[in-house]
């Protein structure tokens, strides 16, 4: 039985994780939020799952490194410097960072990468996502994950080939660009569609999250897999053997 600690335990994902850990037959080592004793939680855990905030990531990684404990990072809204921190931490501990812990989204990303690799740049790629009204970052971490999958399939850099927030006279669409559209409203847990639009035909690949429990179950599966890995930076496709 694995002991899984939750960073960000009082949030909606924290509650979903507690349920998922119990359903999987493992033990919740405890949970912390801002101001709680992180070192004590890490000491009592085999592996940590972090759904807190980007601002807390540096301290969370430092504490895990000090105790040589692996960590799954599901926090979204990360910036480039956060990825540098993760790369550095991966020299000492096992770290799995992802914009989405859903197993279905992980498979969707693999399909997007495959499609982008085999269809030419005359097929336009648009990523449309919708989330609940309280979500603060856009595009979502999942949308960016799917964009990275498409860019990887085409062997291009997403940062140099993305179009976001179109408004007014934007001009014609750049060939090979990956477009993003973000919708917010209601209580939507997360809907993502990747549209590949060619000449007189199109393909739409879609994933709909009906309950955030799917993210919790995927995070638990990732944590159980990660706790036995050597130091390094890992991804959700590796959990599924993709």
C-alpha cells in the first residue's frame, strides 16, 4: 500500500484526490495547503501529488529534493522558469509534470501527434477548449499540452507557431500555425477539441471531462507508477507505455 501526500488538499482537486486514493486501495499520507507543515507531510509520504499553485512550486520541489521524494505536478499556469526548476529537480528526484492527468487526454494527445505528423501544413490545426467560469488561466494547460503534441508531430516549436486571442483585422491565417480558442462559463470540468481542417474535409478529435474525478484517478495512477522510477523528468504517456 502506497502512502500518497497531497499538496493543495483543500481545493477541489485535493478532495477528488483523497477519494481516488481511497478507491484505489492506497493510503493518503495527509495533505497541506499554504502555511501548513510541508516537511512533515513529505516525510510521511512515498510520493507527492501537487495541485497547488505555480507560486508554491519552487518551495515544493526544494522540499521533495531534500527528502528524495518523487512528485507528480498537475498544477497549471506554469511559466518557462517553472520548467527550468522542474528540469533541475529531475536531476535528483523523479518528477512527472503534465497539463492534464486524464488517461483519456493522454491518449488524445498521442492521436493528435500522430495526425499532425502525417497531415501536411495545408491542414490547419485549431484547439478549442472550454472550462468553468472560475478558471483563471488561458489557454488551459491541457490545450497547451495538445498544442505541444501537434507541434511535436510536425517537428516545430509551438511558441513560434501559435495564434491566440484573434480580434479585429488579424489578416489571413499563417500556414502551419496552431490556433487556440478559450471559452469560459458555467461549471464545465473541461472540454477540448482539436480540429484538423483540410481542403474540403476536416477531422475533429474531442475529449470531454464529465467530472474532475477522472483527473484524480489519472494522478493516482501516475503517482503509483512514479514512486518506483529513478530520478528524471517523466510524462503521462510513459505511464501508459505510449
